[in-house]
C-alpha cells in the first residue's frame, strides 16, 4: 500500500487521532492504578504493598510480551493485529472492572498488558503506511500524544473518578475509551498489508544492526536517567511548598504540560530538522534539568520551572527515536518498535530500583545528580550512534 499524505486523504487525520485515543486509554490503564491503590486494597482486602505490585505486573508483562506478540503476529495484517489487540485490551479491562479478587485482577492486568503491548508498536509502525515521509514525525507525535495526554490529564481524571465513584469505575472508563477506539478503527482503518516474513532469524538480523542497537540503548539510558529521580519525585519535593501548601500537585502539573508540549514539538522538530538533532537536544536538556533539580528543588518556583523543562525534554526523545527505528528497520518496524517499548519499560523499572538503592545511602534530594550522570552516558551513546554519514531523515 502506498503512503497516504495527511493533506491528501481526509481519512488519515481522523484515523491518527483514533490511534492516539487508543494509546490514551493504554496510558491511563498503565499508570492510574497507583492513584487508586488504597481503594483497591480496601475493597479486595489485600495489603497495600501487595496491591502496589499490580503496577509492576503490568509493566513487566508489557516489556516481555511486546516483542513476543510482534513476532507471533508478524504474518497478520496490521489492521487485524490492531483490532485484535484492542479487543483483548477491552476484554481485559472488563475483567478488571468485575474482578472479584486480587488474583483475578492481577490476571486481568497481564491480559491488558498483552493487548497494550500488541497495539502500541503496530499503531506506531502503521504511521509509515498512512502518511507521507515528510509528515511522519508529526503523525508519530499524534499517536504518542495519547500516552502523553494520559500522563498529564487522563491519570489525574481517572484517579478522581476512582476516588469518587470507586476504582471499578476507573477501569470501566478505560473500557469505554477502548470501545470508541475499536469503533473508530473499524470505520477508518484501511486494510494494511502484513509486514513480511516472520522468521525469527530475519527479525534478529534486522535488530542486530549496530545503529539499531545503539538507538535502543539511547531509549534505555534516557529512561533510566529520568526515572531514577521521577520515581521518587514526591520524596524529592517533600517539604517544598508555597505558604505551607505542598508543591507536588503543582509541580506535576508543570511536568504534564511540558510533556504535552515536548511530545508535539518533537513531531514538528523531527519533520523539520530530522531525528538526530531532536534526540540530542532532548537527551542533553533532560540531563541539565536533572542537574538543576539537585540544586533548585527547595525553591518552589524554580522547582516548577525545572519540572516544566524536564517534562518537555523527557517526552521529546521518544518520537524521533521511533522515527529513526522505523527508518533503520524498514519491513520489521513493528518488531523493532516493540523492542524499544520493552527497553523503555526496563529503563523505567530499572530507574525505580536504582533510585531506591541510591536513597538508602544518600539523601533523596541528590537523585538529580545520579540522573544527570546517567544522562551523560545516554548523550555519549547518542553521539556514538550518530557517527558517520548522516542518513535521510536524520
């Protein structure tokens, strides 16, 4: 199927927003559990620590299942995979809504991760077939924008629903969003061909290219750098506030606004300048923001501004990295993007673990220094990845 330019096909733009609605639902589902842990623990009579493992179950399942599902479903058309993935995701959240016990809820989180891990890489890969190359960055930012908006607005809204109407209402909301996505895809999604051979050896040869491996490592190190500090942001900002009011909600709002701005700026920047300068700018700026956090976290206004910049940079590197991986891996874009999703979640989880080890020895307000040091490694790795001749799109 030939590429469809956004300006030439009136159906392409609504379809991108439908795909973005799917990632919005997935973003809420992945992160909102943390906001309703207390309600779940009380209703299912489970310890809060055990209930908290629901977040880990989803993240680990996503990281493991993303490449497996991309390989197993490689012979299917993208349309079929996207419809199946969202159907599984919706069914899993119906099970979450009705779960009578913690064990059933945990199982539903694994199934939801399977649907999410199958959907997101295929939605990203489909962009290459739905838009012209010069608009790919902006199209990717729309699809990823769902996840960004979920972080900034959807998760707080889902938490409010859970605390007002009960935690089951939160998952029911995700079901509605998933059903709307399914309906939109049934109406708008064209018959996209299968990506090609699904032999594992073919896919491994595609992802073992040095440029692909170094690009994947940028994702891992950038996420590790970010989440060593972000996982403990409530502790870092503890005691900082305006007139004895805690700063955390305001600071997170600044971060969320920055995330939305950064995501869409990344799309325009990648189309205008190529993926290489946007990745370097994002990784370098995030590192500087983490360094500033270590010294300015006690100043309320400065801390909010740091989180604004951090949000912009922290959500600016994903779009150009996906853009680069799609260009490098060609036919096997969905598989490579699925691996990128895996290393992203490994970086998030690793950041939390590394940050926890750090604060057991050093003051938590110095976590920004650790994030900065890892950020320098990410920047060095990015410079290494971009050695040599500049390719088209970079």
